[in-house]
């Protein structure tokens, strides 16, 4: 499932350091005021402790995690919407992302200059929002101009589309993100071809220093206060510390390191799960002696759609799905016990798969 999160932030915010902690691709992190002009793309395994719990009850040859694509976009410079730095390229690539991870600098470091000369994460959030709003406004205005030409030719839908576009235009001109505009599905469809940057779901990562890894600091507190009325998530992560954790070779070493600093798991694991969640994804499982695998589906997918994720033949020839709930299987210890308890369900084509479902697909082609 080709869904991706784009990591954005001003230069020297630490986003590439976090990308390297998450990804199988290692990118160069620089100390320059202007970052490199290329994006880094990595596949990220989504941590899911349920896989190991399933393995305790069903020994298997391998465990397979779900993955999502993460794109580390070049650091943003002020004026990106006007083509400053690698602005146009940055914004073009961001349009292809399904969601945004905004890394905000919440640490002091004299050796790592801030492009604006001081540390102010709220200002940085507003600066990036402004750049995206300006880019979206330009897109909307261009479509208004195109649609006005259609209006002159007698196009029946043109007038309504212009009304919708002006609604977005006014909202953006008031320094508001398009995602906060209350619109109908019809109105969303009218701007769907623009891939507006500020419609994308976003969550924030406060990149703090080592000492603030557990409780945050004044900068991360300011970010939380600034975003308290928005339906978004704010994570506090010490990127430099996460990089040290990622370098440790064994899980035992990592756990010991985490315990010493007062954390229960790497912050980057929370980041990956949040990325998975913001993409509106859920996980179902297939369980057997050859492999126990986690599969990715969009929330609200039907059983045949989930079957199609495994293989197109399973969707084409779908007959039924045998469904166990993860909690029932863990509690009762075996598929047979789940059956005897009457908790193994036979579901048809209209069944909506839920997160954690264990599926066995019956099909015929």
C-alpha cells in the first residue's frame, strides 16, 4: 500500500536525524543553514508488540511487520512558496505525501545555527504554515482563473466551482489551513485535483535536548500550548538521544539504556505508530507455522478488500473470512479454544475488518 508521510521542518530542526533513526535508509545530516537539495526515502517497519505475543501461541518461522514509506524532505527556508532555496521542488514533493510529520526545533545548540537566529518553535510552526498557505493560495487562484474562462463558454458547473474556490481563497487569505475549513464532500472534491498542502493531516514532533527527553522543556510546552485547540498530536522526542539508542546492537542494550533515562520505549517507535495512525491505517494478522504477518489496510476496509491486500486472487474469488479477535486468541490460547467458546466468526463480503483481527480467507478461483 503506497502511502507515505513527509517529514518537514526548517533547516537544522533535526528531522534527518530522526529519519535515520526510523528508516532503513541513512541520510546525511548537515549543520548548514541551507540543507541538501534532495529528498531521502525510506521504508519504516511499524513496531507492533502483538506479533511476538502471537508467536508465543503459534511458533512460526518468521514474523513480518507492516511498513510505511517515510520521505525526509529538504529543510524548508523562508520564502519557499516564492521559490527560495529549494522551495518549489520541496513543495512539489510534499504534494505527493499523504500526511505530514512536522519536526520542530526545541533545543539550544550554539554549533547548530537556527536560520532565523533564535529558538522559537511557535514562530517556526507559523512560518512553515504560512509558506504552505501561500502555495495553496496560488494553486486556488490559478484554478479560479482557469474556471472563469470555462464560465464564459457556458460551462454549467463553473459558477459553483468558483464559489467553492473563493471559499478556500478567503480562508487561506486569513492565514488559516485548508484542513480547518468546514466543507462538504462535494466542496472537497472541487479542489481535489489541487492536492492542497494544508489539507493534509499533520502531527508535530518537538525535537528536544537529552535532558528534556522524559518531561519536555519550555519550548515543547510552548508548542503544546499553541496547538491545544487543534485536533493533532504533539510528541516530545530527543533526536540526538534516539540516534544513540538506534546505534546499540541488541534489544537488551536498548532496554537498559531506556530504563537508565526513564523511558519505556524509544520515542521513535511512538513516532512511527503515530505516522501509521495519521495515515488512517489499521492492521490485521494472518497466523501460521510458516509466518505470522501483519497486513496494512485503510480503516473501514471490507473483508474482500483485506483479502486483496494478501493477493488479488483472494479478493477475486472471496467466499468468506474466518475471523478471530486478537484479544480472544491471546486469552483462550488457541484457535480451537476460540471455536469452542463460540468466538470464531464467519463473515461475508460486507464485513468491515477491525484493527487486530486475525483472518483466514476462504476463496475459489
